[in-house]
C-alpha cells in the first residue's frame, strides 16, 4: 500500500481570523490543503468511509475534490467544527488546532514582525526586497492593498510577517525559535534633512553610515527609513542597501561626482565641493565627437 501524500483539511469559516494568511503560508510551503465550512449540513465525502482501507486503484481514480485528507485543522472558536472533529476521530484521521499547525511549521524559523502598512517596491515589502537583494533570501508573508495575501518561501533564516496577521488567533511571540521585534534589536537611527536622509549606527555612538535622497513618496518616508534602519541593524552593508534601492532614484540626476565652482558650491549630494580655477582651460578634449 502506498501511503497518500500529506493533505490538510481546514475546518473554518471563510471569515475565521488569520485564515487568509494561513492559506498563503500553506501555498508558499507547497503543502496541499482543502477547506470546508464547519457546518453539519455540508457532509464531506472524504469522511464517508475509511479511505485507509480502500484499494490503491480506487484512491488514484478519485477526483481531487474527493481525494482523502491526512490531517484536520480547526479554528477553536467554532462550536460547529465538533461534528467534523468527531468524524475525523471515527475515521482515524489526526487533527490539530491551527495554532499547533503554525507552531510546527515555524518552530525553527527566525521571525521578523513587520509594521504595517508596508512600503511596497517591485511588488514586495521594502524590507524583504532589500534583504533579498543583499543575499539574505528571506521568506515573506504580506497582504496586498486589495486584501489578497501572498507568501514567498525562500531558503534564508528569516521569515518576514505582518504584525496584524495573528490578531485574534494566537500570540505572535509563541512562533519561531527567535523573534525580532522593534525592541529586541539595537535600532539604527536616521535624520531627515532638506534634501536627504542620513543614517547612523546607534551602537557606535551614532556613527554616520551614509545618506540617501528623500523618499519619493512623502507619506511612505518614515516607514521606508525604519525599514532601512532595520536592515542596518541586521548587518546589511550600506553598499547592498544602496544597490537594492538604486532603481527608485534612477531618473533623478545625482551629482556625487561633479565638481563645483567656488561661487556655486551649494549642496551637491555628497560631493566634496572642490574649487575649480576661474581661468579658461588650455585644452578641452572633444570627447563627445568620438
């Protein structure tokens, strides 16, 4: 007998707390699941007979809708799911709460809780985008502005998750082998100037790290600066941060390598303000004619 592949049955209302995020996580880790409303009127054919005793030929001939499940996962606030739990016990199917399921999936992961609303860049949250570009390969769970949830599973140490996901379902501190929140790490700091944002390492007595132009969207600037500061805390190099964000300002003319006359030194995006001679040059190469 070939044992069937693991498949989970979610017994929960479509409005159950956290269910959209749970669906996204299960899809992200490629764990098969199906759903059923916890009402006794909708009897599932999956529990009508002991599928473990059925011939293998009958199992593989069934449609996906009628395929067997190996585990039942329930949301504990519902009373109607007792019917399905009793049916699962009678059929020898294991069952667990959604809290246990999430704990088992994430028990060895390092979780970073992300403040919302998240700044989105290249269709990912900004923090996840920078960490991914820097080679950290985090797994990311996030909701879109339209209310849909996405999960991108990668091989790095970190899981990035929105703080609101588990509200009303379980304590977020119960997940993962370690949790990074706003108070668990020494936060880098930043200062918003007229034309730029300066970043500092607070553990080095506010040593200057680097600066970036002002964020294009003013309503996102505070959140974007917080994400960049968290990347500094996590050990992302300043070069990797600048490279990850370079596309945002690709249409903005940067003046890092320009030299300015003494009478027009001004602010020039970090250039040293080297004074040029006011006398006419002896020779100018016609480089644009090459």
